[in-house]
């Protein structure tokens, strides 16, 4: 197992925290902030105004809106969803993100309804990307090779020094993490290192009250699972090779 470097998350920027608390965000979205701590997550990942970022497998766009506020008018957010996600649950996520973006409500957001390999973005164009509670589906459902290919594809889109923020439900080896919708951390971490990322972890979203044996939709842990928060950085020395 890869040994992670651990870091305490930076305090949230006061202005971002204030903007996220504003009624311009829906009451439903703001209600999730206590468990997801978005301002502190953004600070840990180093996402700042003016950046170009991507919400990978954005689903209904909860993090898309957080990122939109974080990068501000001078930044750009790509909300990426593969067709399979948009068709899921009779188009539930398609309808949700359509409603969220209606009326050019988040003008710095560009919707990308296509797979990761078909984004059309040039290599090295992103300052950061984030994927929240999705990587376990790739890892569990399609296997380690597909998970590695996902990581490599994201890294190619990042600038040297760019960051992939990865959030997922903590899972342990020996459990049926596919059924539990969790990520086997001991198995997944070496894949991240193997993909060429430098790995930094935060305990910001950890919850010792979750023993990793319950499915994440179990009411006992839903919305408050023990969560992995990683800052995966593309090394600066890859600049020559990738550019």
C-alpha cells in the first residue's frame, strides 16, 4: 500500500465561505455543506479565482456550482458528464444539471455531455479537476485498468502542477466494496501513484463513527460516511514531456 502524506486542510477563505452561504445557492445545496465542507475542500485543493477547472462526472452539478463560485467571473468550469450518467434514473441528473444551469445562471460554466476521452480539451489546459464520490464506480465496476486509464486521462488534461481532487467513500480490503459503494483505499492508492500523481491526503472529511461496513445509502451513514479526500498533483517535471 502506498504511504500517503497527510496534511491538515487550510482554513476556508472567508469570502468564499460567505458566498457559499448566500441564498443564491439553493437551500437544499446549502444543507449539504455541513457534511461536505466545500470551502475548506476548495482551500485544501488550492483552487482559486481565475482558474480553469473541471467537475468530472458532475451528476446534478452540486460541486459544479461550488467551483463556479470559487473560480469567479475570470475562471471557467467544465461540467463533464458521460451519456450513461445523463441517462441514469430516467434522466434524473440530466434534468438536475439542466435546471441548475437554466437561464445562464452560472455563466462561467461550460457543459460537456460526453465521455472523458471526448472532451475536446487540449492537453495541459486545466488548473484543477475534482471528482466527488465517483471513482469507486470506475474502480469497482470496470476494474483497476479502467481506473488507471481514468487517472492518466485526467492527468493529461492538467497543467504541470495541476491538481485532481478526489473524494470518495472509505472502504477496506476484505469487504464487498462493490455492494457497499465504497473505494478499497489500500488497492486504489497505488494506482494513483502508478499513474504518476503525487498524493497528499487530508482528514477533513473523515468520520470515525463510520466503520466502513454499511452501504453508503444506509440511513445510519448516508451523507456522513467516512470519506477520503486526496490532492493528486501532476508533477512539474512532466512539463517538457506533456507539452
